[in-house]
C-alpha cells in the first residue's frame, strides 16, 4: 500500500543513526531501484543544555544507509507521476515483526531537538519537496486495514461508526475494519449483531487500542476520522510517530481539517479506493519538556545556562516527555493569578522575555485555531513557518512574529519567576513548568498526511477561511452611474 510507506519512509530515513550525521545525499542506480539517503559523519556541535547521556549504541561504520520508500514512488523519468503503484502495509508489518522488535524505536527515541542546524534544514527541505510532489499526484491504494476514529461516548457518532463499518464489511471481503475497543461491548454499536448480520465478516471486525496505535501504526492503511477538527487532532495524538493517511469526514459544517461530507461517504470511499488519493503533508512540531536538574549553586540564570559559555560536561536539564503536535504548543500562567514570565530563545539566541498570560507557538495548520483567537496571523498550511503569538501581553509592542521552520525555539520559566507556568500540547498532556524548566519546539520528522478532495484541492484552504471565518466578507460597493446630460 503506497501511502502506508509514505510516513514510514520519513520514519526510516530519520532513524537514530542519522542524528550524528550531517550531509545528506540521495543516490539512485540506473535500474530504478529504491533511492538511498546517506548521512555523512560530521563534527558539528549540538545545541547546549539539550545534551543528555545517550544509552543508544553508536554505529561502528562510517556510512549509514537507510532505505526511504517514499522516493521509490517518484518515477525516474518524469519525477512526478506515481501511477499504479500498489503495495500492502501488511507486508512491511510482517517484515518488521520478523526482523526487529517494533518496540525498539519506542525504547530508544531520538528527537529533532538533537539534530544540528543543517540536519534540521535538510529534513525540513526534504519534507517540503516531498509534500509538493505528493500534492500533484494521485496515490493508488490497496486498502486492507481500515482504522475508524470517532468519539466513543457520542451516541450519534457510534451509530455513524456502525453504519460505516457495516458498509465496509459488506463492500469487500478483503477489508478488515478496526474500531475502538470500548465499542466491543457497547450495546448501541452491537458488535455481535453486526457479525450475525454479516456472517462473512467474522474475523474482519477488529478493535484498536492506544497501545496498538503506538507500537504498530504501520498496521493501518488509512484512517477514517468521523467528527470535527478535534477528532483529527486526536488522530495526531494517537499516532505520535508514523501517521497513516487521514481522511476526515465532517459531521456538520465542513471545517479546516474535515474535508469530506459524511452523507456522501459511500461515494467518497468507493472513489478513493478505486481512483486513489492526493495527500498533503502537514507540518507537525516536536515539543520536549526539559526539567532543570538540581545543582550545587543556588544563583542560576536560565539565559546563561541555555546560551552562555557553560561547561558542556555538566548537563543542566533532562528531558521529561516528548509530543508531536499538529496545532500548537501553549505555555501559559495556568491557575496562577499573576501573569507568566517566559524567556523565549531561538537556536542560540535569546529573543525576548515575555510578560503575558502566555505564549502560543503554532504550526501553519494551527494558525486558524488558538493562534487566531490570540490575534495571530492566518497562514496557509503549505508555508514552512513557526508562528509565535503572545496571549494578552502586558505591552503594546509585542506583535505576532513568523519564524522559519528550521529554528529550534525554547520557551522557559526563569529561575527568578514569581510563579510557575503550564504547558499544553494540542490542548492535551498539560504539565507544570517550574522555575528553570523549559519546552523545546522544533519541526517534527513525522508530518501529518491529510487526504485532500480530488476536485477542489487547489482552492481548499481559501474556501475554508472564507466559508468558516467569513474572511473579507462585506457588502460590495455599488458602481458609479455615469451622468449623461440631456441634449
């Protein structure tokens, strides 16, 4: 299945061994076989204060070659057309179970914050070029495993999930449908009655768990999200690394991420399964909470520790959880009655000290969410940028800023702050940042593949802000009528 390899290719081409390697080159042979991404070793230093002892084994050879299946989809002769490329993610899943433990990557995570400046630039450029090509072609699917995501506590959505599952199970015997495990005993979903109604579907109705999504995301060929934009964000939260292509059905008015009308789902799915899909790679952020480690000295300065001339043998902070987010990272005052004091850094430069209720660091996709409500700019999702917007800043001059996606931002609480701050990631996993703690934010190696409508993909975003936000909507001025004198 072509699209399961989509995110998987990005996953494989940025494995742990790539973290110590800088110059990337792409080679292909004359027989049109898979392209290889080669990282050369370099002595470029990593950023200060993010260094932590690594338990992962270091490679013993000079060249690390990793297969990137995405590049095999680009036909050698025209560089764009992906036609009739059919495969199944089931094969790659079996290979992984034979060759290695699928938990290996989870046990040895490596993060974008540890990449050098050039590695982040190369990674971001590669993802942008790939996204540009994917938006111009159509990927053929050989769908077997279908993941359905909806709010399991909403009676209407449970019924929609059952109707969609029933249609898929009767449509083709090769489909295996995964629904949330809580529906296995749900009386409204009535799994036993569904199987009795479709005797041939025995063994093809299965149930997913959060652990399955985290450990074996390559199992699923496509995700059908039933709900609103929040359901799509939930899909991003479930699939923190490899993300299957997400086809989002709207249950009401079409949103920014829900591109398809649910009432037309039989026609939409039939067409997609036979004609293929067009995918847009949405930029995600990787955000890591860094905790201040106890040291002997009592007078500590966060600015000095992050960008000063510290001794690199001493590690001032340790990581405490990493999240890949689709919308935004927010650092705010939380339940504290006073405003937050937040130090903002970009790479090895101290940008400013933020005195505000908080700061919102948004992806282009999240520009129309919290960022918009806080007074930030609207931004087309194809833009490779990071949006920084203050929330109720205690100054008249803090205007929203737009930064390149190659910058690694850090937002931290100074040691002399009156109160702690709180960080949230797409509105989830809310954690307290005590004085000395900070959050590091960078472009993620794992973008979010969103399925686009085939008929209106070129004008989809402008249509969304015009329809949803009434962007630049006003009564049209009347034309002048030229006065003609009477003869």
